[in-house]
C-alpha cells in the first residue's frame, strides 16, 4: 500500500515545490469616521496599524487571532475556512465572548474574516433556497478584499428528487440540473452580488435514486450540458473575477471504473473540477484522489465534512455528539496528513486550493484548520531543514 507521501508524488510527479509565503489578510476597512481622521504630522513616525471596530458592530474577534503565527508560512494560493460561521461554541477560538447563533449569523462574518487562517467560508444557506444578488452583496461588504466565498447551488437544481421535510425522496425533480434555472437563480445572482469575492460555485449533487445510479449516462449528459453552459456564462468575466466551478457527488458510483473517466472528461473539457467530498457517504480520500489526478493541472476544492466513524447516515448523530464544537473530539490523522500533503503539492505547483471544514469532521472546524496549518508547516520544515 502506498504511503501518504507516495500518493502525493503520484499526483504531482515530483516533490512539491516550496510553498509561497502568504501575507496575513488585511483587517476589515475602518468605518467612514475613522477614515476621515487627520493624519499625524509629517515629522511623526507612523504608528503601527491597529484593528478598529465600529460601535454598530456587535461581534468581536477573539484575540490573539487563531493561528496567527502559522499564517505567514502558508501558500498564498490556499484558502481554508468553515462550513458556515454561526457557532456559539467557537467562543475564545473565533469570537471574543458568548453570542447567540442568531447574532453570529447576522453580524459574525466580519469578525470571522479577521482571522488569518479563515480566508474563505461556505455559504450553505443558498442550498436551501436561492439568494438574491442583494443578499450576496451584504456578505461581500463584510469581508476584506482578499476574502473569497464558496457558494452552494440550490437543492432545487442539485437534487434529483423532491424531498419531504424529513429528507426522504418523494418524486423526481423536474428541475434537476436545469441550465436556465441554475443560471438565473444561482450563478448570475452570486456573480453580481459577490463580484471578485466569489471563489467557488459549488454544485453538490445529492444522493441519486436507484434508477439513476443503475444508469448514470443520462445524468452524465445533463451534467455535461450544465457544465458547458456554465463555461459559456463565465467566459465573459474578467479572469480575476472568474470563479472555480466544482461538482461534488454523494454516491460512490460516480467513482466506478466505467464512470469516473467520463466524468473527468466532462469536467476537463468544460474547465470545471471535482470537489473532494470527504463525507461518510463517500470513499476515503485516497480513493478519490485518482479523479483529481485525471484533472491535473487544475485547482483543488475540498469539503471535509462528516467523520466516517459516524457512518453514511450519521450526520445528526455527529452533530449531537460533537456539539458545541469547541474542541477536537474525533481526530482523523490519516485524512489530515494526506490532505496536508496534497494541498502542499497543489499550491506548490501554482494552483489554487479551497478547503472548507465542517465541525462534524473532527469536532471543531477552526481547530481542524489549525491542525492542517500545523501539518503543512511541518512538511515545509522537513523539506527545508535549518542548516546545522
């Protein structure tokens, strides 16, 4: 069996290049009143920059900033963050004190984005209902210029079934992978509202009904038409504003030897990529990497979700057992080590990487991100040892 390191070499063909150092993201801009303050006299040396917070902002960031010492050594092309941000249990890790989930959902993003390791976040609520461009614009106004969002497409176009409130499939969804609906309800509002802060358009394809799994060819054809339409839609955007398009699946059948090459060809010809879905419904990371290799060179998008110890239908159990998400309770060192080496390889070769980490992965998303940063720092140190 190949080691984690061997898998990384298989993916990139050689030792990863040293990661480029990343500057710590700038603090959110000061409010208008602060920006109009008179500058110090010319003879006075400039004072060190101090993070300020307007009185209207109800949520503060925890200091010292989580992972502040690790951030400068990480690749600038790497963006890590949480799957949403409104978790009261992150008190002392991300928030300066206790806040309700409602307050954090409404006003916590600005404080979240101050943390140097948290350079992206997943907007998950768009999966449950389409959002307007104005709603996306509100998010964009709360984060620094260097921050980017991962935005989930609505289930309206990503789920082949119409589901009950309990999540059970009731009937076929006629809007599944509908091109015009995807563009009108999701792609165009996200692009218009987030502008250059849109990092990834993510299509999470929910588990398919048995009939579609037994014959994936029609679904492949529909996915191809959507991916081609997305390519045409985004081609008119300036290169710096063009988001990554990523498709995540929740059925292992997509990785079958007769299907995976077809999926890779569709993604490659349309400029899209495969999202590594580290979810208990899917095979582990080593079994998903071959599809990523087939798309190389290209960006990496990864969602580190539910720990396999909870089983394929254990999300609710994971949420219950791991709450309030304030510490690591179910460490997954194998995934952590391989993901860190893969990220180092991807970014070291000049490709962007996005990783969002759920609390259900190990117990606390921000602390898993710190562990990833530590693992990458250790890799870099081992590749560039200090002179004796």
